[in-house]
């Protein structure tokens, strides 16, 4: 019962998040205009991530978001785009006015032949 409530709450929170696509993320990365935050677990991060991204696992975001600048855009990334939606919504609720999730996550990034750092 508690788990179902948690899942419903997380789904409702994620429903308020905005998404961006790989092309917009590529542009923001090239311009240095956004903070790219990878919210995957350490083993996923070690397997390959967007060069220059910050690694903040989703479970640590509420504590470590203090290290992010709420005045700058944030693009959150995960494997497929689901956890990053939750992360973007959490950041938005915490006062980050421009927090977006990259649709499709690292799966879409790799499919678009974008660089991956290991």
C-alpha cells in the first residue's frame, strides 16, 4: 500500500515536468548554457555518460541539488527518460524554474550518435 502511494505520488510529480530532446541538449551542451545532470546509478554512469554532465543519482538529488544553480537551466538525463522526468519535476518544485528532462535518455543520446564518456 505504501509503495503504491509512492508510485502514484512520483507519477503525479513527473507529470508536471517538461521535456526537451537530444538536439536541444546538444545545443545547450555546446553553448554551455545548461547544467546537464545524470540521475542514474553509479554503475550506469560508469558505463557511459554525456561528457561534462554532473552525476547526481536520483536518490541523492534532494540533498545534492544545493550544488546546482537554480538560476541556470537544468537538463536531467537517465537511461530512458522516466527517472529524469521525476528529477526535473523535483527540481522544479524546489525552485528551479527551467528544469527539463531529456526525452529518451541515454538510449536516445546513443542512438543519435552523440559522444559518450567512460
